[in-house]
C-alpha cells in the first residue's frame, strides 16, 4: 500500500530531479511539501526567463547574496546552463554547502561572523554592490526584489492542485524573500480565491514589523529579513506567526519524532504554526512548505534535541495589533492588508 508501479522519469539534469517536492500527509488536514531545496524553482524560473529574454547569455556571471539554499540552487542552475556564478554567502552557510558551491564552479565570498544576522545581511548587500561596481558585466539576480523569482513556482502549484484537487487549501510557509509565497498562492487563488496564506517570521525581521526585537540564537536566516524585500507582498497574507528560535526548534524536533521527517528549522516553525491553525480550521487542508533538509541545522538543533520543549505544550498569544507583538510566539490576522498592517 502506498507504493507506485509507474515507470520512473529519466532526467537530463539534477535540477529536474530535485525541484519537485515529496508530498507527505501528516494528518487528515495537514500535508507537508518536503523539498531537498525549495529554491530550485526560483532559480530555474528566473534563469530560464533571463536567458529567453536575452538579458543573460551562456558564459555570463550571475551574482547574488544568500544564506544557503538559494546559493546552492543558483549554482546548480548555472551549472545546467553554462553560466558563471558568484555567491556572497552569509556567515550561516555551512562548510558542506560551501564545498558544494565550489565544486560546482561558483566563487564564494563568505562574510565573517557578526553579532547578528542583520549586520550579516547588510554586509552581504554592500559586498554585492562593490562587486557590481568593479565588474558591471555581472548580472545581479536580486532574489529579494526581482519578481522573476516567483515564476517557477507555478509548476509546483499545479502539482499541488493535482494531488489535492478538491481541498480548500491553506499554505503555511516561511516568508523569507516572499517569492515562494507569492509564486504559489497567486496561481492557487486563480483556481480558488479562498485559498489562504499563513506566513512565518522570526523576531527581529523587518518584513512584518518585529525589528524592535532581538533573538540572540535566531538562525532562521531563510524566513526573516533585516532589510525590506520588494518580493514580500504583504497584501497576499491572511495570517502571520512570529516565533523564537526555541519554538522553531520545538517544531523541528516534533516533526521528526512524529513523522520521521528530517527537515530544516523554517520547516519546523511552519509545522508548529500549521498544527495550531489546523486544529482551529479542520475543514481546510494545511500545506506546510518544507524548504530544505535538516543537514545544516545538525549542531544547532538536532544534537540538542533533549533541550527541545514539547511542541504540544506551546501556544501562540493571539494579538490584534503590532503594538501587542511579543516573544516567544505571537499570531495575528493580517487579513491581506498592505505593508503597514494593523496597529
């Protein structure tokens, strides 16, 4: 039961093999979209569009800043299309990811350790601008701002609709650059305007007004932002959950204990929020976006599993205004408002 006898696909490049998620039913109304690396869709869609438009050509150098999974995705896509790749890497990029980047032919500038991810992010952007000043022929991918990164996710939205054809869907995902949320929810709403979007944020992120807070252990680099991102379309979100590192860790460990899924910290945070939402809306199917595997969180999260709080004991504080926002876990109806949100 649960096995398939269909003939496996033969792929011409690894990017086609790893881009689609595995869809795993976690409960009656909760499904996990588990990726090896979510950002393959973003990088593939963007590079294919740029090549088609003639904006870049084989042999050109693509440059961008990344905390990890976009860097690897972009390097893989550059490998596929004969493009050069230069990554300005966050201090959080692991030796394993850096080694893969270098083997794929990417050149890497890795930022030295900073007091917090805000300083790390500012330094990375400054370094990209420095590189562009010295070599105007580089193409800055601008994953945080260029909507071309949203295009590739339409393919995933179609896969989800095929797998869950009659479901009233709620997408639960880390906000991050905003590209995956926008790229998924827009085609979903073309089919069903009632499809909901729940975004996850760490404390300290500017995207949804928590920049006045600091979480010293926060390494959820892929779901928050120290600078405004144009690809974050606030008017698409129905609900926002903010949580600390320790709550995201609790969700990550709970996901593995309950379902044997080894996934990253942003996936654990989304899982924790989705459990809460799913209990309150049993009529809807909650699709949890699992952006990457747990490999880069082994030391910070998985080896500390005995420290993890029981996720079943955790609950958010429901707020109605950003003025009420407070750690360790707050949740609010955003109601598809603009960037200012409710105050």
